[in-house]
C-alpha cells in the first residue's frame, strides 16, 4: 500500500509538473501572440502615420505650387511704360531698367536738352524705336493729357505708368503742390483712362512716388512733406477703388529716403527753400545720419512692384538701414 501510495504521489507530482509545463508553454504562446499583435498594431499605426504625413506633405507642396503660381513674375517684353521725370535721377534709372527688360518707354521730362541727350544714349544702347522722349510740364494738365495720348499713338497701348516727377520748393509752395500731388492725381486718372478694364482696356500698373518724408516729417520742407503724405493717402484709396471696381490695375506707392539726385541738392538754394533755407544744416545732418541712396536701388524696388503680380496697394519703403521693405498698417476699427 505504501509503495502504491508513493507511486500515486509521484504520478500526481509528475502530472502537476507536466500540467505546469503545459501551462507555462501556453502562457509563453499567449505572450508571443500578444507581442505579435502589438507589433502588427504598431506597424499599422506607423503606416497610417506615414500615410498622414505623406498626405500633409502633398498638401503643403500643392499649396506652395498654388502660391508660386499666384506670385509669378510678369514679363515686360512688349509692355509700354510712361515715366514722368524720366530724364534724370530716379526716373532715368527706372527707364534704363524697363528697357533692359524689353519694355517700350515714353520718357517724360521738362528738361528738353537733358531729355534729348538721354534718349540718344538709350537709343545707342537699346536701339531706336524702343524709347521716346516727350517734353512736358506735368503741372500743365492739358500737356500731360497730350503726353499720354502721344504715348498710346506711338506704341499702340499703355501698361505701366510711373508718376515720378517731383520738386522741392517751399518758396513757391503752390508749384510744389501742383507738381508733387496734383500731377500725380491727374497722372493716375489718365493712366486709368488708358488701362482700366472699366474703360475696355487690358489693365496695368501704376506707381506713385512718395517719400520717407511722409513718415518722418521735415521741419525744413513742410509743403513737400504734405504733398508726400497726400500721395500715399490718394494712392491707397485708389488701390482700394481699383479692387472694388475691378479695374485690373495694380496701384502702389513708393517711398524712398534721401536719394542722390539733383532734387537733393536743391535744398541748399534759397530760391527753392525760401525762409526754410536756414534749416539746411539740419538737413545735411539728417542726410549724414540716415545715408543717401543710389537711384539704381529705387529702380530695383520699382521693378519689383511692377513685376510681382501678387502685390496690390503696396506702400514700399526704401532706406539705407533696411533696404527695400514694406510699410504695414493696422486694420481699421470702429
């Protein structure tokens, strides 16, 4: 009996050991299966994440393509431009840039001798027929209207207008208003007559030249400062009107700081500055502090405003410290 009991006990122990081994193996199998399932889940999750990232990347690339297509650079080949004050300084530099871009240009200036000399130089460089000189006092509304019509008669149409002519004359301050502000307004309206879709035309670009004086008032140039403020206000209002009226015309203001032009030297002339000539030393100190720009950089900014079709109603500032940049305005609030 004792032997049988021992055998039974051994058998029980062996059975328990076998059952224990079986359970242990089952647990291992479960663990392996669980691990495999977890790996499969992780792989599926990673796959979904990769698919999501690929979709996001695809969306980003598509958005970039759309943005690029919206900000494409406009070709100026065959375009026709009219530039007032075009025979010297900023105007001369932008006329050169336009011709280099294969545009046709009407160079408008009051100085006949300088204008004809400039045209001869440009004809020698770019060939005859690409540039014309028109003598005009922009303060004379009828003469300015004829200038626009003559440009269209010669080149067939008009695409770009740069109202650049300007003076600084605090003694004859009414003349300063006529040239710096009134002629800009007239030039803009004449440009719209020849370019606006409202008048059955193909659209275009207008750039009105203001100044950093519109942001940093000059005690020695009060009327000049007022006219440059006016140019920005008028230009921004007209840019909004062009959008609402679907004119197809982009209208910008360009505001350079001190530029190395004949106008800059005129501030030392009492016939121009009148009683404000006493501030000429302050003016020179400001020039020394802020620096003097070259006309070629202003022309570069103008070309950007002309060719970048994503820009409309821009107020471009050009300074020695920041180069070409844009002024931003706070949203209107009630």
